[in-house]
C-alpha cells in the first residue's frame, strides 16, 4: 500500500519532481513503511537498482531502505540529467 510521504521529505520530493516522478511511503504487510519512488522510471531503472532500490511488481515502485538512500539515487539521476543537457 502506498501512503503520502512523511514530513521532512521535501528535498526528495523536489528531486523526484525534476525527474518527472514522485515519492511515497510503501507499507509492506507486517512491516514498517519504507520510502519509494514511482512514476516514469524506465530510464532510471539501472541507477535506482545500483543505489539499492528494490522493484515491487504489485505497486510498480522502487522501494529503498531509507530516505537518504532514495535521495542519493535521485540526486545522482538529476545531476546526470543536467550534465547531459549542459553545452560542451
């Protein structure tokens, strides 16, 4: 089940918005909630996996162990996206 992100996740939300996706709390049955990213993720899949993201087929989101790991993955994706657009 997906829930709105907790307070204090504004940075992650901003990074996700720059990539055209969003963040949420993923609640696993009988477990604690974990941060997740959802949206248009096909071009980011390998990077998200490298940063520890786990694909949840049911909810169609990448779930991370904690918010700092999710933020690091999103920041890396944003930085690479910006560098690819920068003129040489």
